[in-house]
C-alpha cells in the first residue's frame, strides 16, 4: 500500500512508546494498537481502523477525497 500511495500520501509507522509516537497517540486519541489513521493535510482524521488490517479500498477513498 505504501508504494501505491507514493506521491499521494505519506505512510508513517510510529512507535507509541517513544516521545513522538506517544504525543500522537494522545493527540489522535488512539485507544488500541495497532491503529491505522489517514490524516488530511489539515490534520483531520478521515479514516481510522483499530486492530486488524485497514480496508485498502477505504484507505484509497480517504486519500482521494482529501
């Protein structure tokens, strides 16, 4: 999915136990790990999936809409 979204969206993997990951965990109210978020350029969460794998079509649609 990372290659497919190249040039359209950045794909980041964060460790919730380090400072940056912990800050984002609180900012986006992550309640379980793993959590997949699609965040618009304005900082709005446009897709969220906690546990399991994200729905590829839902992620593609969220990226295309924002």
